[in-house]
């Protein structure tokens, strides 16, 4: 990581590359606090492929937060961002996000997206950090019949059982109503930011 990718040192600690010795702990942290569906072996292989995009926040040499990518259709996206609960609301998540954005920008990519959890405070965290709703992603249950016209937003594209509706601002109430429609497995916002 270059000097320009480092987060400024704060009273809390430092954002830096995830140390190889901490891979298992970082993977477990992401499993504990996000919906990470990846074996440790797959995580380790992904780390080997993208080491400069696996960032961690250390406080007194303790790993307290992690942020790493996923790659979707050749585009780097935020795969997981997690901070141990004892360290929430101290700016660690925002610091990790800022470090990750700089690392992604260094690859030449000019925008970043994240599938925010369908939890309002998570969505608001990303918006506080400059992200805007781009799509409402609606995932349909296997075998369910679903009429896209039940969602009062324009359908932009389909990808199997995933429907991407163009977001018209942010509405947790709308997301909640859509999530309760028959046949819907989940509904969450895809957030976007220009780097």
C-alpha cells in the first residue's frame, strides 16, 4: 500500500493491508458480522488474487475491522465491511471505507457500488459516506411467480432471479413493502459512489 492509500493515524488505530497471519481472523470477523458465504479456502485464494484490496483496521495490533472486495462482471465492488461491535460508532467503518475507496481508485476504477444489507442503519452509513441508491435489488424465491409491475419503480434489468429496479431516491418504507410482496426473497439497495 502506498503512502497515499494509508488512512491517517487516529487515536484509535490505523487502517492498513490485512496481514496474512490474520486471514483466518479477518474471515471469521466478516462471517460473524455480514452475510459472507465463502469458505476460508476461497477467502484465502481471493486474498492471494487481490491482496491490495483486503484492508483491515488495527487497534493496538488487534484486528477490529475488515473491508474487502468482490468482483462482479469485472467490476470491483465492496464485498464485505465489518467492525467488531465493541468498536462501533468510533469512525472505524468510515475509515476502512475511505481506505478501500482509495485502493479501488488506484486500480483505475472510477466508481464503486455495494449491496447494502436490508437494514436501515447500514444504508444510512453508506449514504453518510457519500453513497446514493442506484438500484433496488429484488431477489425472487426459487419457483415463485413474481410480477415486476408490483414494484413502483422502473425495471432496468433482470439477472436470473434478481431484478434491478432504478432507485428513485431512498425509501426504507418502500424497500420494506417490496420485501413483503409474495415471492420476494429479499429487497435491498445497491448503493453507488463516484470515486
